[in-house]
């Protein structure tokens, strides 16, 4: 009975400590990112699994998801200038 009580207490403790974890950066996604390219010191793009494309305009402090209708993974991103870029997967 003592082992059972210890097991229940350990499981409760694990559950209580796990509840403190939360996703921080980059919000709002949790896909694996595969490539990143900055067009200048502040503006950058990154791509990854699930068609993820994220953009930053403040050097990577904050990222915004760009909706694109792609569900396949993207492997690389490249920009020829500040306004023209390519993502491949």
C-alpha cells in the first residue's frame, strides 16, 4: 500500500510540474524550421514543416506566420532582393 501511495504522489507531482511548461518562441507555431534568410538587419523569413512561413521585421524578436495554403514541408528560402523571394520544398 505504501508503494501505491508513493506512485500516486509521484504521478501527481509530475503532472503538477509539467503544467508549468508553455511554448515561448517562435509563436504561434511549433513546426520544425529548416531555413532562414534575412534581407536586411531587421527583416527575415524562415520556412519549415507543414508549409510554415514566418516573417520578422524586428531582427527576430517577434515572428508573424504568413498564410500560404501550403501543407507540405518547405526546405529552403532565398531572396534575390527585399521584395522577391522563393521557398522550395
